[in-house]
C-alpha cells in the first residue's frame, strides 16, 4: 500500500502523520517494523534492504519516507520497481512539507497507484471552519467578532493559532470568548514588512509596496489575509490619527483606541506620514475594493495590486 501526505500546512499534515503512526502502533505493538527514513539522499538499494528485512513477528511494515520529492534517482528506481510495492501488504508512506507541483511526475505516479492527501494553507472560509471545530473540541464558544479578530491578529498559522486557542481556553474557563479577550491575550502577528508596505505607500513608493506584498504571496500567505491586514492597519491608522488631531496624550490614545499596546506603538509611528484626509480616502478605497472581492468582481490577488496602485 502506498500513501502520500504533502503540502506546506505542516500542522495538519503532521497531525495526520501522527494519527497514522499511532494507529499502526496500536495494531502492531512490537515497534520493530516501523521505519522512518530521510529520502532526500536515500539510496534505493538501502531502502530496498529495509523492505526485505525479515520480521520476527507476523506484522506488516510501515516505512515513512520524507523529502523524496527532491531525490530524482530514488523516484526513478521506485517507479521502475513499482510492482514490488503497489500490491504489497506493507505500507509505504511518502511525507513532504513542501508545495508539490500538480505536474510533478512522481506525484502523478503516487496519485495513480496509492492514496494522496494534500495539505495546502487554508483559505479564509476553511480557516474559520477549522477554528470553530477546534473550539468545539474544547467545548468553548467564541463570538464571530472574536473569531475575526483572532484571524486578523494571527493569520493562517495553525501552529500559533493552536497555542493561542489553548491560552484563551485556559483563561476563560468555559466562558464565551469575546473580542476583548483577544486584545488582552493575543499578540498580533503583524510582520515588519506589513508595516513596511504601509510605509512604502506613505512614501509614494508603490513599487516597493508591491514587492513586499508579493514576497508574502510567494511564501504562501493567503491574499485575503494580507488584504485584511492592510484593512486592519489603515483602520487603526485612522483611529490613532483622529485622536492625535484632537491633541490626545499618548496614554489617552492607548486607552481610547481600545487597541493592543503593540499595535498602538507601531501605528503611532506611522501616523505622522499621513494626513487625516488621506487616511479617510484610503479607507474608503479599501471598502470599495473589499466589496468587489466579496461580490466576486475581483480576485484577492488582483485586488491587492489594484489597491496599492490606486492609493
């Protein structure tokens, strides 16, 4: 039997890998026939030796091979000897934490001869479903606004989201999680280059702003998340700038804005680079582009480029 787990969402892929291994260990208790091999530099003959080793127990083998998508020699030999593995009772599990092209020859072979599961980064809707499911497992309710705030603060990083969920659950002790709980406990994942993007916009350097956005996209960050972060930042800039224009002292701004101190500090530093009127116009443009995304008139990637080009 051939199985394959692959994709950049390592939180879900590792969880699935762990489930498969734990199930195998419950059935085959000796532990002697479980092998984990790094396939990046693995010689096919060495792999074959592992498959041919006689077992002291009447157990099927589980051989986990990681990083084989970068080992072309191994792939070619495995495909040539496919009949020895495809109908075997032993389990050959290929695991890779990278995004694999749908045109990849070895992936096509694995899809044809076995069972494959891809773990791509979750889009906005699936991310919300995942969060609700995680909360349900803890038997804790979260308000829709708190859910949106948590995604805005953390993004699609399931590892960090999992940690933040545990923190919130322990803090609330069964009570409903509200937006103020997110503000209190969760440090926003606002990366330097998001602020750098806004700084570039302020300096009229749209080329640099677009470069920074596309670096995020190339890393696999969700375009809807990036758009929400830009929206979130300009909303905060508008709030902070309005308070500055009213000559509010910094401690008052910190209190009245209702924002996380980390957000206030970073936003306060950027506020001088915009006029209040500019921020109102930009926020109105963001609203219009957001509406175009939600009504299907613009794809999120195109919307990001258009937004930066027009503000």
